[in-house]
C-alpha cells in the first residue's frame, strides 16, 4: 500500500476584523427582559389558556426575573436600608411622622 501526501492547492486567507468594527449589541436590561417576558406570558395565556406547559414555563420565567429584579434593587440600597428591610421590628427601623 502506498500513501501519497499532497499539499493543499490553496490556503484560505483569514483577515482579522478590528475591534472597533465589531458590532457588539448591548445586553437588554433586567427591567426590559422582565417586561418582555411578562408580555410573552400574557400573550401565551390569552392564546392557550392557563393549562399548558408553555404558559407555566413563561410565568415561571416572569417570577424568576422578578426575583432577580428585586435582588438587584436590594443591592442598591444602603446597608442601613437593607437592615431595616430585614428587621422591620427593630427600633432603628421605626418611622416617626411629625
């Protein structure tokens, strides 16, 4: 048995695209994704009713995004505000009106 090695006849030319020319789309914000998921879940519920697995998954997605949104809002609070939210019965958390 004879093996013959052949070289490729042409080599593909690759060109690198400069970073400035690459179109990188910004990721949608959490609030935008939540609004889109809510609209999608409402439309699926209207179309199929509430007894299908697709509708349940859509509403589960909405719930997860709402939890993430709430967690993100909690991280933007000050340490004292987080303490008051976690301990509403603490004397420091009481609100006195004039």
